[in-house]
C-alpha cells in the first residue's frame, strides 16, 4: 500500500456530449432480441456520444473551467496539468500542452499525457498526489475518453457499451488529508483490450481515430474476476477497514453484470455501489469521476475507488471526499 | 440441491428458458452459447461452485454435460 499525506481532492467536475443514443434504438441494426439481451447484461440504456467536431479535450476543458471557477483558483497557481486518456486529440503533441494554453495556465506548468484507460483515474490521482508531495501546490487532473471514435459500429461487443466523457479533478496540498493507493499491471494480457486494427473510415473532423478497438470479453472477465476482488479485499485488510465501513465503492463502470459480481465478492451491498453505466455507458477512464458527479453520494468520508482493465492495469484508492466539491454533470 | 440440479437451474436462467427445457444432453451451439452466455456462466461457476474457469474451455463445450465436467 502506498500512502501520500497532505493531499486533498478539492473538486471534481464531469462533462458529457449533448448527443445521446438510446441503445434500444439499435434493435434495427442488431435485432431486438439480441439488443434486449445485451442491455440486460451490460446495463447500458443510454450513452452520450461526441460529434465529429468534438474531441476528448473539449469535455475535459469544460470540466476544468468549472472546477477552477468553483474553487476560485488563479490560473497561475496551478503547477501541473496531467491529461489521462487513450483517445487524445492528436498522436502528438501531448493534449496536456494544448489544454495548458487553452486554459491560460502559466508557462511554468508541468504538463504531460498518460495513456491509460479503465485504471487511468486512480493512476492519475497517484501521479497528482506524488507531484504535490514533491512540492507542487496545485494539480489539475484531466481524465477523459471519446471511445466512440474508435468503436467499430458492427462490433456488438463494444458498440453498445461505450460512452464519451471528460472530467477535471483539482488536487491541492492540505495538511491532515491523506490518500492511500494500491496499483498493479500485467502486460501479458495486453491483447485482450487493444486498438491495433486500422480504421476503415475516419469521420473525425477534429482530432484522430487511428484504429478500431477490439475486446475479448471472456478474457477480460477472467482477469477481472481474479484480480479485482483480491486487490480490494487485501487493500481493505491493509487499511484496517471492513467493507461495511465503506460509504461507497466507486468501481470503473465496466459493465453492470461484472460490477454486481465484483461487489458480491468484496462484501458490498448494491447501495454501496453507485452506477452511472445505465445512463452514460462505460466511459473508460472518466467513469469513476463521472459516477461521483452523477450519483448523489451523500456520505463520503470513507470512499474506495477501483479501476481495472486495459493494459492490463489496475488500481484502487481510499479517500475522504467529505469536503470535496462534486459539481453537477454538464452537457456540451 | 445436487450440483447437477443447480447447474441446470443456472443454465435455464442464462438461456432464458424453462427448467424443463434443459437437460445434461442439451446441445450448446454457438447460436445460444454466445459470449454473453459464456461470461455469465463463468460468473456463476465462480460464485456457486468456487471454480475459476477460462473462457476458452467454456466456449469449447458441446453440451451441458461438458459444463458439469468443468465444475466437478
């Protein structure tokens, strides 16, 4: 377990595209029985999808503007900007640099991208907290994905699952606050969720969509079943907390069926496991902050967040979010 | 409840059919034994029988009897 002291998560904001797809409307393409079966299993009823002129950074930018305003931060007081995504605006340069300029941050800002998905938010919090521990006072963690741009519309294992979103989390130095982490990777399963097949059509008018995403659901499920309960149960044992002590466990919103199973294996009731997947789909790296912003979690002094998937990569964080401002979800 | 009876109950639920419609001899072709059925069964095997199965072996079965062998 890794502990980083004197770090506070001050505010979180989430933004989704205005355009919304109802999965039931895809019955014509995949067949009604098939679509109903998939929806019942993965739990996704609606998803917000970026337009051809919108990129991941647009949603993160909107979220960033709102957290900066809510906290009354001066742009020059932000020492670092981390952008976590698997669907950056460009292959190069780093989208973090694009956002540094767009947000009017100082030229002294440390800005860089991180390529992680399902576990990306937890890794982003760890990196942000580490930067604060090294002397940076304020960090802006921008996490989001527009996976819809790399989904093959005929692939039923991915085309009903993913939604788009971009989030911003503001972290600052604060005495007495602490974040605890556990993190891991297993690249032997790198091919189970991968984008390597060249896209046939790229309709994006801004940004890029270089390769189709493919996912081996069975292999991912086997990995998740083996890794996630083990990670969470040992993490809670190390922390000295029982599952009943946790106000809420915010899982990466992989799919509803999987989350029900994982909750059971770690001793969480359905009331302890908020779900945003029904309304927003699997929003990849953005799913944990989007769930926090959208699900009205009342008690927040003992929160676990757990990310797992593409990489394969996983991580969990334990935090007190009772003083964290969770801003309402906005559509753009 | 015997392992076999529990298995048939699980399969009927996964295939969304009546319990009377399934037996150990029921064939599982790829039309009904699709990827969703496979992961659903992996989850049930884990929670009901404490067995961690690989998707490769669950995909390869030809009948419910093969599934019974996997969870023995």
